[in-house]
């Protein structure tokens, strides 16, 4: 599963748009006060985590996009 597949799965599951951010695919505007996210780290790994009060907190690192997307899907569904 890539980021586009993740977005489709979250929409199909009825997860509200403001609950998550998928880098480059779903970036809600205006930015919600808190949400879960998946993004690519500067070193090329992937992160899942939470954004709260203006701070990104990556609580898991993944070797690839697929693993990160599956983790975020598990957290939200």
C-alpha cells in the first residue's frame, strides 16, 4: 500500500479528513489542532506519529512507505 492507497482506504472506512495527514496526498487546510500523520523523514525512512499543539511527534519509524502506511491505517481504523 502506498500513500494514495492509504488515502483511499481511509476514505472508504469513513475516517474524517481532519484526523490524519498523508504527506503529499492529503494535507487538510486549515491545519487541524491535532491529527495522526505519515511522512518521509530527511534520511529516507518513513515516520508515523501525532501532531499536537503545533509539534510533530514521530513515534514510529519504518523502512519503507508501505509499512508506514499500513501502520497509520491500523491506528485509524
